[in-house]
C-alpha cells in the first residue's frame, strides 16, 4: 500500500476553535460559496484488492483494481469555520 500522489497539508479550524491537520491530495467542498457539500478529504492510493476492505474506498480506476481513492476524513460543513493550507 502506498500513496500515488503527494498529499498536501490542510488545516481545518472547527467552530469550537480546535484545529485538525489532514494530509490529503484532494478535497471536496471548496468550490465556492454555492458549494454546500461536507468537506471530504481523499488520497489516491495503490492498495492490494485483498486489503481494500480495511479502507473507505470512494472510487476505483477501471483499468487497475489496485488504484483506489480513499477517504481519509469528512467534516460536516456546519462544524467548520475555515479550511486552508499553510
């Protein structure tokens, strides 16, 4: 198992002013003020099919069963003040 893209560090500040660092190469929910989705952080990974049940797989490549998109964190939009990179 290994990452297929270099992840970025994301700083998530929650409404209670706590901060969480997440390392991910993609994030949903940042496409503008009209975006109402929860924040979902993911990594593209190479994982053997027999080990994939241990992960939250949100996408697969049709030509390579080892290449999957793994969710690493989800934050409800209502719980988040800011999402940024350092």
